[in-house]
């Protein structure tokens, strides 16, 4: 198992391109199941979660191959409508295959998904929505059996919470359903719009993606296309945190600043200077930032829960107090215990954490316990005095492509051993 060794307190400098969005690539790969012919998906990051999707596609009988950051997927020879427990357990996003498989085969069999432990992560919204489209769903010995013998039929789905995955599952399924589907209280994340852009190019008719109400007109069939995945806004926020904790100036290429509209003002209020021109962000930070005041995570366009941990790492050495309120996931503060080992001053209870900035963190051995928490430990290590040893890179590799190489190219000392 790999570890990361970080020598902290080095200034970052230079420019890097931000990788393609994991959270766009995953649903787009699942959506290829409802298309015929060749799909060419560009800007796909090399990540273990993407590899799991490729393995799922191959298990289903599809052809899927990687050529650098381009994936070629053809689902014409898909024969199976079952995803085995071993693959389902590897990541939560595997559940987004359900809608497409069901729409195409009129039946599907999956077990409950795995993924990072962020508290209970039910899939009731996914299943209830598919029932609204005519699916009959039963559960047996941990497996979910879905069928719609006459095919799915469009309907109105009102989500109790704007779940990203549930919105994606319904959108994909509704593309091949008979008639019109309306999703009320849909998730509005940029990755939802990217999925809709991909599906619309394939011949789907999806209106309102990125807004609270999405309307999908079902089609007989869709065809494969070429598509380029949007840049990863969470990786961008992580690199911004890395530059801010080291008081550095860096350039980030392939930035969509509108996707960072809740994140950029937080850095600016902390004293950072940010300008974005033609997709390149110039980011510069003072030696020590001000406290970030209040960070409350919310569904998009609110502050992203996935950026909470990297920003908390930064806040530990700010001049002042930051209050975090995590409203999306119940158990998303596992990184706090590790920050405390590095000398941070944090009090947490339930969904609230209060961080009082200290002048500096010091490097020590810490343990990564989930994807974004791992990235936060890297940020903390970059800002700490001495050496930080982060045990296990397996979570990091689910969402960050070669982060050690990216940061080293920015003059950091990060080694994978
Ligand atoms: C996606 C992102 C993840 C991000 C999250 C919130 C992907 C691959 N992952 O995850 O990085 O942290 O959005 O922005 O895109 N919920 C239910 N029942 C359901 C579904 C969800 O109660 O059926 C709850 C979850 O437990 C959680 C909240 O809704 O508390 C948000 O979940 P959701 O938006 O579905 O997140 P994911 O799609 O899993």
C-alpha cells in the first residue's frame, strides 16, 4: 500500500492544468448504456473510480478502453443486466448504472453500492423515482431486483432532497422511457448539466438541466457521440487551498469560474487575489490568510461539501476563527482527528466544527480515511513544518490523478512511497 511523504512549508509556483471532473465522467460512462454505436469521451481523469466504471461496462459485455485521457465505449454488445456485489461495493456511483440498464433491458439486478463512509448513504430516492417511471423493485438478500416488463413510462418525480446521483439516474432512465418525465427539486450541479449536454448530443431531449426542474422527452433510441468532460471544480478548490496554505502564487489552467462561484469569494474574503482570464486562473495568497468566517455546505450553487475538508485544512492556520456547518453528509469530519495530531485547534460537535487558527501545523504521521479527507491532509502537510506521512493513498487515487506529480510540478516536495 502506498504512502505520501510531504516536506511542508515550500512555496508553490508555476502552472498546472486541472483534470477532468470525476463526478461528470462517472455518470456519462453509465449513460453510454442507453446509446448505440461508438462513444468517444475526452478529458477523463485516470482514477481508480473510473477504472471501476470501465470494469462494470466490460462485465456487462460492452467494450471500453482507455487511450490516455480518452475513453472509447461501445455498448452495442451489452448482454448482461446484472452488476456483481464485488463491483458494486467498490464505489457508490455504481448505482447510477441502474437507470440505464433498466431502461435498456427492462430489468436489472444490482446489490447495494459501497464508497467512502460518510454516514448513511441510502438510495431510497433513486429507487422511489424509478418506481414513479413504472419500475417494480424488490429487495432480496442484499440485492435489488428491478423490472419494467413493458418498458419505463415517463412521470413526475419530486425529489425530497436534490440528490445528485438520483437526478442522474432518473435523467438517464427517462431518455428511453415512453413520454415525458419531469424532475422537480432536481440537483443543479454542473456535472448534471454536463451529463445532459452529453445525452442531448446523443439525441436525447433534456430541458432545464442545471435548474430545479428538468424535463426529459423519451426517445426510441440514442446514438454514441464524442464529448469532452468539464474540468473538476473540487480539484481546482483543492489546488487553491494548497496555494493559500503555502502563501503562494500559481496558475490553474482549464478553470470554469462559474462552477466555483461559491468557492472563489471565500478565498477572496480570506485575502487571496484571484483573476480568471480565458480559462486560466491566477491565484495568489498572502503569507497567512484571515479566518474564513462561516462555511456552510449546501447543494449547488451553495458551497460544495466536497471542498469542505480541503478548506478546513487551510483554516487551521488562518488568522482567526472559522465555523463549518456540514449539511449534506452526517459523518464528514474524520479528518479533524488527524488535523489535531498536527497541532490544529478544532472543536466539533455533530455537524458543526469551530476552527481557531494556529500560527503553524507540524508534520507527523496521519491516516487518510476518505477521498476528500485525504486531499485535506495533503493540503495540511504542504503548510506544515517538517515531514507529514499520510498513510494510504488509496482514497486519494479515487479522485485525484497523480496529485504527487501535479504538486511536485508546482515545486512542492511530495513523494509517493
Ligand atoms: C455526489 C458526488 C459526491 C458529492 C455529493 C454531494 C458523484 C459521483 N458524487 O454524490 O462527490 O459529495 O454528490 O454533492 O457525483 N440521499 C438520500 N437518499 C438517496 C440519495 C441521497 O438520503 O437516495 C442523501 C445522502 O445520504 C446525502 C445527500 O442525500 O446525505 C446527498 O447525496 P447525493 O446528492 O445523492 O450524493 P451522491 O450522488 O452520492
